[in-house]
C-alpha cells in the first residue's frame, strides 16, 4: 500500500494525540461527581467555549473533506450549497435554543421537554430518534475517519476504530460534557490553526489566486455560478433540508443549550456559525486549486485535499493535516458519547426510578461505543447508508420540535402518529 506514514508513525500520531486530549481534560478538570456537573456542566459554560464546542461538533470528520471535494467537482456551486446551509442552520437554531431554555431553564434533554408537553409514548419516539442518531453518527465518524487514517498510515481499519473510540471514551467517561466541551474548544483551535496556515501555503504553491479563480468552475469548468440549477436540484436543496434538521434532532446541540450560561446561548451559536464557516470556505480553496491545476483524484475524490497537499507541499505537512482530521473526528465522537449519557443518565434513569444517574450515564457511553464500533465494522457498510438512515430519523422529529417550541403544545395523537 502506498501510504504517507508508516504504521509505527501512524500509531505514534494517534497515541500522542490521544494522550494530549486526555491530559488536557484530566489536568484542568476534576472528575465529575454530580449529575448537573456531568450532564450539563452546572449550566455555567461561557459563550466563547460553548461556541467553539458547537462548531467543532458540527464540523464532523467528513465535512473536512466534503467542502474540498464539492469545490473540486462542482466549483462555486458545490461549495456554496455545502457552506451556506451549514452556517444558516446554526444561526436559525440559536433562536429555538434560546426559546427552549427560557421555557425549560432546568432541562437536561429534548426528550424530557417532549415528555412534559406530551406523553411517555411520544417521548419514547424521541428517545429512539435521539439515541439512534447518536449511534449512527458515532459509526459514521469511525467509518469515514478510520478509512482516511488507514489510507494515510496503512494501519488496520478495525484497529484504528478501536483507538479512536478509546481516545474519545477515556476523557468523556471521567468528566462528561465538561471534558467534551473543553477538548472541543482546543480541537477547534487546532483545526483553525492548521487550515489558516496550510491552505494559503497550498494556494501559493499552486500558483496563487489565478489558479484558484481558474478552478471556480470545478474540474469540468462548468460550475462558476453559485446558484447553478443542476447542483441546486441534485445536491443543494436536499442537503439544505437535511442540514436544517441536523441540530434540531441531535441531543448534542440541546445538551450544549442546557450547559451554556442562559444569557450566552444566542452569542454561543452565532459564534459557532462564524467559526465553523471559516473551515469549509478555506478548505474549499484547496478544491479550487486542485481543479485549476487539473490534479486528478486517483479514483477517490473525497481525498482530493490530501492528494493536493501531497502534490504541492512537503510530506511532513500531512502530520498537522492528520491532526486536523483527528480533531474534527474525535470532537464529534465525544459529543455523541455525552449525548447518549444525558439520555441514559436522565430520561432512562427516571423511567427506571433510579437515583444512580451517573451509573446510567456511563453505561450509556459503553453501549454507544460498542454499537458504534460494531456498525462501523460491518462488511461493506457505506457512509451513504448511515447518512440516509439517520437523516430520516432526525427529519421525522423536525417539524414537531420546531412547532412545539415556536407555537406551544400540539395534539398528542397528531405528533405521535405523525412521527
């Protein structure tokens, strides 16, 4: 296999990165011993830290590659339809996050809010959706990130998924959402630093702004119009609907809503939209550069950013590139772990009439890690299959959630049978 790093180098990068994240969380944070501390960080997270955490969670591993791929294949149109809806959905979500927190200031989960408005059977549907989404998202991260790291290092895919799971699990299990938000904050900074340094370097090495503008139409040259109807109908509109459903059906974002200081929620999500937007816009320039130079994707367009960096820069640059990937990957893995812990530690613990919420929360993490690993390692499992499955799950609760927060309680039967 023609890899960038040896297996020993790959294990070293993974090991040092994991050790760094664990040390950051353990050194700064004490282990959580109370429910509020573990599940909602005592509701004291600042907008700055929360905003960076939301941005890191929203980036997810494939997004670090898709922006470049769409710019390369579909030029300005592809990058526009990937970036603008991603930013817009965080801005729109801010309104509903503030409204829900005002309505439900001491909440823990979206499904808890639904129970108070409807019934246990509607809550159960939400638990299926929120829990299923967390498992599938965890598996998607392992599937996408594991494949890329295996490509770079030659390490066995299964081993990579085990290591990635262990890294996120280690610090999340000890300190819950506080560890997730803290490591997200630093992971987001790592991502920003890497793209701010490496992307201009790639552009300069590729011939500068002239090459970028030559690539505005994508590799075929036909997509310079950001509103190109073919891209809008085949990709943009469907992706926009799916992305708008994203945070509304994801407990990770509601958990951060309940964890952030009440007066900082709007600022936190606006900050996340700006911080997130920097990444696809800059990584999209790599796609334009590759298209402008006519670089071929070697049969895997999703890796065009790695291929372009290999073509134009010294090989050692792919070390920080890999760290950027790991940061986007692990930030979403730990968010999914904490998401399931809040569902188990509050909703399921209450259903079981148990006061041992910490045990339920941590058991939830164990189950999520196991199921995510199993799904990611199913032979011939594809990202598309999981994306369509969990996209359907979260879309099923989108309108009931928006209408309940916006308008107030709806018909219980209507919501139940509608979902």
